[in-house]
C-alpha cells in the first residue's frame, strides 16, 4: 500500500505559513511590501493587541484587478516574475507569491480593493483558507487589507508568541526599516488608536530619522554620498559621539530592500576605526543602489539576507566612502543640555559647574574680589584683555625651576644604538631651557611667560618624545623618555590631505584633578583627557613603527621567558612566525617555556614582558593571521602601556607639548579604543549659563 501522498492544499498552506508568517510583524512586512510594489505614496498601519487581534494595512496604490483578487490567494501566484531569468533581475520587494495564501491559512482575512478611481471595487473574505465572500463593494483606489485573529487555528504557533509589547516592538521595527528604505512614502503606525510613527513622505531621510530616533539623533547625523562603476551609496551616518549599545541602529538598504549582511556591517564599523568605544555601535542608514544582477535576494525565506556578486569590492567601497566622510569632520563633541519630557511639559537639566565659594588657597580676599571684578568686565566675545595674559601661567611653575617629573629620571640602560637613537625628549629640552631662564629678566620685566619661549617651542617641534610611567624609589610615579612621532612629519601628512579639517589651535589654561587639560580659543572652552590624548599620540607612533618592525629589533642580553599551558604551547609552536610580524622573535625553550630572543627597541621600557604576553593571548585567540590586525593590536597594547595616566600632574610645558602632539595626529579626536579626547563648550553656551545672554 502506498505510504506517500500529496498533502491537502490547506495543510500545505499552514506549513508554508510557518516559514513565511513567523509572527504579526511578518504579516505587516509582507503586506507593506505589496503596498510599496503597488506604487503607494501613503500607507497606514493599524494594529490591536500587538497585532494578534487585528492588523489593518491601507494604501493608495494601484489596487488589485477584480479578476485577479481571488487568484492572488493561490500558492505561488505572482505578478512580479514570469520567466526563470527574472529571478536574476528582481526589482520588486515581493515575488514568490507565498505571502497572501500563507496569511489567509492561519487567520481571518478581509480585502477591499479598487484599481480605478471610479469608486467601484471588490471585497473578498477568507477564513482559515476557505473563501467566505467575494463581492462588489465601493472603495477608493488602493487596497485595504485586514487580518484578524492571527494563528487562531494553529495553537502551537499562537503559544510561541511573546508579550504584546514584544510583538509591537517587532512591528515597529518593520515600519522603521520600511520608512527609512522609502522616505518618499508617508507611513503611519497606530497601536490601539495611538499614533506611534508618522512620516511626511517628502523624500527627506533626515526627517524620517528624526521621527524614529528623535531630533537629537537627527542633529548628530552626517549625509553620505558616493558612486563607483557598480554601486551608488547615499544615506546618513552618525557622529562617533552618538552611539547605541547594539547593532539595532545599523540599517543597510539594497535597492529599496532592508537587509541584514554581516560583511556590510563590518565594513561600516571599519570605517569608524578607533572612533567608537568598545561595545558601542553607530546609528547609520546606508542606502545602496546597484544593478539587480549584482545581488541575489532569493536566498532567505524572509528575504532578509542577500548574496552579492562582488562582495570584496562592495565592502571596500563602503568602508572607503564612509571613512572619507568622517575624515572631513572635526569630531569634537559639544556639551548639550538634556531635556526631560513629562506629558506636554518639558524641562531642561543645566550642566552644573562647581566653583569655590571663597578665595583660592594663599590668595588674599581682596585679590579674589579684584579677580572677580576683572572677570565681570571681560568682553562678550570671551577673549581676555591684555592685562590678563599673565593668568595663563600656572602659579606652581617658577622661572628657572626644572620640571619635577624629570629631576630623578635615570639614564636608559638599554637605549638604542646612536644610529637608531631619537632626538632629545622635549620635556628634557624644557628642563634644559629652564636653566637659561635664570639669565633672563624676571617675569615682572618680561611680558611672555618663561615656558612660552621661542627656543623651547622650536626644540619641541623638532624633537620626538613620549612619556613613560615608571615607579621611582619613593613609590611615586616619574617619567622615562622614549620616542614619539616627528611632529613635523605628521603635520605635513595631515596638511597633505586637503579633506581633513585642521585641529583647533588651543591655548592652555591649566589642569583639572590631574586628569583633564583645560584650554581655550576664540570659539570657547575645551577639555582634553590627557590619558586618551597621549594614547592617541602613542598609537599613531607605534602603528608607524610596527609597519617595519624587523629593522628595529635588538638582541637581548637576558632573554625574557614566558610559560604557557600544554595546549597553548602546542598552538604557539605553529604560530611563532606571527610574532615576527611585530618584530618579536620568540622560540621554544623546552617544555612549556618560551623565550624572547629579541624585540623592537622602542617597546615601552619596563613593560616589554607584559606586552609580549598580551600579544601571545591575542595570537592564541585568533584563527588566522592578519598582518593588519596584528599591527593594530600590538600598537594599541604599546600605546596604552606607555601613556600617562589619570591623576598625574603635568607641568605647563608637558601639557602644551601634549596638545601640540595631539594636533599633529592624523585622527586627534578619539583614543584607539574609541573614547573621545576633546569636548568643547562654546562661548555662547557659557554666556547662557551665566545669564549674560537670554
């Protein structure tokens, strides 16, 4: 007796519904795609109880012809493709003909449609896949699709549904993606008669982003535009200061279809290289246009994933275009007020600045009053008067006094050979230059502060330096000198790229809590994270050095020994060549022990072993070698180890040198981990805080 038989059409549709109609959001997605394909310019979506009770989608598209209305609910009935070759040039959102019969099989469906503007239309009612009514009815041009009691005849699928808020969240996400994919269409979403989304449909993508994510997000967006022989890209990307905790804000759209593609997301994140903090993601809407033959959309049941014919070229195009846009911006975030909404009322939270109530330490009360009166007469532009220039000099720096951080620095025992040695540490140059100050007139006779001498600045510009934290004999931190990138070379490289904006010229004011440098210019006030700034300077230096590490390797008199677990040992034996990419020559010494025979001389002194151990962990965790990733990871390790830390007092010379080095960097706005380096307060914002302007 035959055991194989053909399933009943109704059962087959219910099974197919499990693939196409996963939840209420799937119904909304399929109906929206049909409305867009019908040329609608206005689409209204109304749902009740998260879509489980009712889903209503109404559009003003071309409608369905009366003779086609019943046929549209047959399996694989479609008007989008005719021949097999059409699958390779799909220009519509829907094409399989599975959505309507799948939806009708697991719900109660009512459709009212008209293909003309004469008011004559057709109405059809289907419950659980059975035709209940098919009749003439009055209707404006377009289609109104009502789905009630979804999954009423499939209890297993109904039990799978989540809470109302969860299902509503998925429906909202579908509307958001569709609105960003088609900004020329007006979308409205209502839940239980409450309007959740409404777009104008005027083609302005920025207004759509504002309607979805808010005006604050829209203000942080940058427009993108690019074109190659095969691709055209447009859309919006957020400034690095505006990030989200997940990839939910990354929308990639191909030929009007929202898709999910890991490679595209990675290309976008690479464009933000070192601009984003760890585990933070940008808000982007990337719209790609290409010939339909270059993309295959028929590879996923829900059509959310696609396959590209030229993946490598596309990813490189996206990364290059977005990186070029970001390089043109001055990425210094400005402090803004936070707004709290309570119903129809809104209030602002003012940033609070804590000022000492009384005079400064060792400052007579009369002088404090005089200082306050002088500040009250400052011009509206925020520029100090000529008689206030001496306030820029920190009170704890005296002429002829060498910087305390370098008074106990011993000579480097393992300095490189003379042909590899770098120029004098600028901070040492500062100390030497301070000795000449004694022969100069006193500050009361010389208008310019000692640490602003032209001789000092010349030595700073011509030298290469770094700060290296070490522990002195009394347990306090001192600084060792190592090399830094040549400021002149970096500045020339930055200036050679006309698309890159120049870093603002800043005048140092002082230091806050040993952590933040305070500076100013004619535009306002700037706060600089000294650790992040030094980390960026060191990162660019070490990244350049790791580009050719073999020439900088030096043999060690006392090799560094490292021990690993048995499994790690076997793995490292096969990956010793990886270390050579960074100029580190590691060899197996027997058992579970390895020894470092040589490493680049410019490794941060005292931290060589820690850096090589971290490199070993990185090598063990990676599946395949990538010279670029190896170079970057090693650069970040070295830069973090060699950078000054928070709560570290800097002299004025040290702080000014750090600002100069930062301004010479290729990307001076974020540290290698993506944290911001500089934040600014405009003069206007400060004047508003002090009620100088209303």
